[in-house]
């Protein structure tokens, strides 16, 4: 059996495109899924270390409360699909639960890499105001995580051009599907 666990961002919930379609792809490939909910997080966390830490701790507490009851041993494969602050929550959740996971990191925040991240693939936009591209590239390279970069895309992996966003989403979901399907990442990341 396979399980996908979805970790949303602070304002990017599982009904938004990246997580919505990733969940659908996982289900189409035979995964069961769990969507983590964090409850109310602090507002305006961007740029505030204190609020980011508070949001992270609240999200982690709620994730651990939900996921501690899961019978992990019955799954032969566990994939965490995470977005933004959810990438940090996913990394620390796997660590605290002692799980070996595969990971899809959508727009990881810099703080994610202060936790023991596991294998996976990552996606980032060069106009992401939460983390600079060179910082994220270096963090992913050091950990052997292929990073796919969307030129001009923001923290939601979107631009001002709606049709370009649809094309970009399609490229991201193709990579997501291949990874969920167990295909080895051969290209090491690059420009989408």
C-alpha cells in the first residue's frame, strides 16, 4: 500500500492547484491520502522570524496530533507532498516519527533545510519572495534534491500570464506524476 500525505502552506490549502492536482495524481496511481490541517496560524508571517516560528510550531503540533495515529507500518511507500511552510513541517514530522519518506517540495522555504530533509524533488519560482533562488539552489544541491525552477514565477508558482500558468502547472504535474510513479529523476532538475 502507498500513502501520500499533503502538508499545505500557511495560505495555500489543499484545494489550490499544486496540492489539488498532486492529490488527484497520487490517487490515480493507487495512493491513499491524508490532508494535514493546521488550524488557525498567525497572520503576516512573511519577514517575521518570530511569527514564522510560531506558525511552524502550531502547524507541527497539529500535524503530529493527526499523524501520530496513522498505522505507518502498513504502507510500503510513504510520500509527503508539501507546500511552503508545509515543507518544513513535513521534514520535521518525518524526523519525529522516524519515517523514511519520499518527498515533493513545492516552493520550500529556507527554514526547511534546517531540518533533516529526505530524498525528493523541489519546485521554485525565481520571483518567490520567501527565499532567494541561489540560496535554495545551494541547499538542494548540498542535499542531492533535484530543483525545478520556473522563471518569473512567484511563491504559488504562478506568473501574471494565466495561459503560461496553465502550461507551467502541466509541466510541474508531469514531473510530479513521474516521481509519484516511481520514475528515477535523471535530469537533476533545471528550468521548467
